[in-house]
C-alpha cells in the first residue's frame, strides 16, 4: 500500500510540473449532463478566460449534443462526449442543436470575464 501511495504522489508531482510549464496553459474540465428530456445541467453562468474541456454526459435516451461557441460534440443518445474550447472575454452561447431542443430549454450563455 505504501508503495502505491508513493507512486500516486509521484504521478501528481509530475502532473504539477507539466501544468506549470509556460508552454502549456491549464485546462479546466466542466461537466454537464442531460439525464432526462430537454434538461441541461451543470453549465456555469460565468467563467474566466482560458482553455476548457466541456464533458457532456447524456443518459436521457434522446439524441443530444452540446455546442459551446462554435465547437460541437457529435449527436449521441447515451454516454459522454467532450469538446475542447478556448474562451475569451465576452458572452458565449451554448445549446443543443437538435431541432427544437434549444427552444425547449437546452440553451444558455456563459459570461466570460
Ligand atoms: Cu438536445
């Protein structure tokens, strides 16, 4: 057990060194999901400028996708898909592009400041 803990600690230390490298900007993961119908939960209202991975999980059984700005996941009805988005200051819209879904509530905006 002690050996395992030491290996885990080294792995974390290694990640920290990579993240601190000026050549690589930090990436924050945002988890959003749809568990039923046209609900979309977990999308933040405000974020700081930077690099993000939006990890979208759909367990609703209905086809959905997640578009943030101009980046979109494939449309899928079960599982998780991720997109990488760089956000700059401003208002960034997000939605599900399946016809009728944004009108049904699957949309919003993120204020990036
Ligand atoms: Cu949808």
